[in-house]
C-alpha cells in the first residue's frame, strides 16, 4: 500500500494483489465496506469541493481508473501502471463475484443505464444474481425508499452507477444504514468500450479531463512550493 496526496486529497493506493486480499476480508465482514473507482474528472471536482474531498477520503478502497492518477501521486511502478491502464482489478473483481455466486443490487441514474448494467452482468458475470435494482429517475419520494429496497433484498454487493458528487454524498450519508457487505461505487462516465464511436467519444472526454487535471495538479504543487519557500 502506498499513500497518495493529490491536490491535498489523502488517499491510499493498493496493488491488485493487496486489493484482492481486502475484497476477501470485505466479503467476510459484518459491516459495509466501500470500493470506489476513482477517475480524474472526480479529482478535478474534488480539488474545488471540500465536501467531495471528505467523501472520497472516507472510502475504504479507492481504485484508480487512470494512470494519470498514479503519475500525479508519483507512483512509477510499471506493474501498477499496467494494472490500472488495463482496468485489471475491475475485471478480476467482477469475475470473482461471479465465481463466488454473489448477489447484487444495482442502482443507476436512469432505466436505460439500469438495463445496460443488467445486460453487462448477465453477459460477462452470469454467476452474479441480481436480486434488486433501482433507477433514481423513478424516485418519487425520500431516498430512504431506495435504502429500504436494498435492505429488503440483503445483497452481498451494491453496485451504483451515479453522477458525481451525488454518488459520493449518497454513499457517505447512507453507508451506516445499508445491510450489505460491499458497495461498489462507479462513476456513470466509467464505461467498458463496446463500439468504435464509444471509444472515440471516451478518448475525447479523457483528453479534455487529462489536460484540466494536469493543470490543476501543477498549480497545486507550485502553490505548495511557494508556501514552503
């Protein structure tokens, strides 16, 4: 495990082997642990949002989905860069949950996103049993309705695909109410590349995010150096 400080945000980076060991512990725990997939667009937001910074730092396991995050943290391990660049942990985690026949509750922003998530699980991880689901666009009352649905299902895993910072706030404020073992929080912009058009759009978005992220990291580091001098 290596500690990361990115623009004042204190996080921990675990190798794939270390993270896999933690997943084993989480599946055996009697409490909820959060596995959060961290992208650079979220860090860009957190650099200007103190609440989001606090919510990110509260996650038990943060998994970078971009090698830019490792670079900003000064992590140069070739093995680690390869793991992050190929999204190896995400793929291995889904496979493990499938092999262990885990149950899952899906939470998304829209019905369309929910159907897409279901199709992905059914196609790539058929051992996972989806025992409940909810799309936020269908919520007509208090968010406790979602919590009640999750707890009625008692899933091994909750997987949420929500916008930020709504997702981080929802996880932070409701984690102590949830009867589950693991909550996988994945930004709604994190996608598995399935088409040429999707790949192009994703690359354009990432290029813009990377440019902004690099500028913010550089500005933060320059300000820190001025403060130390």
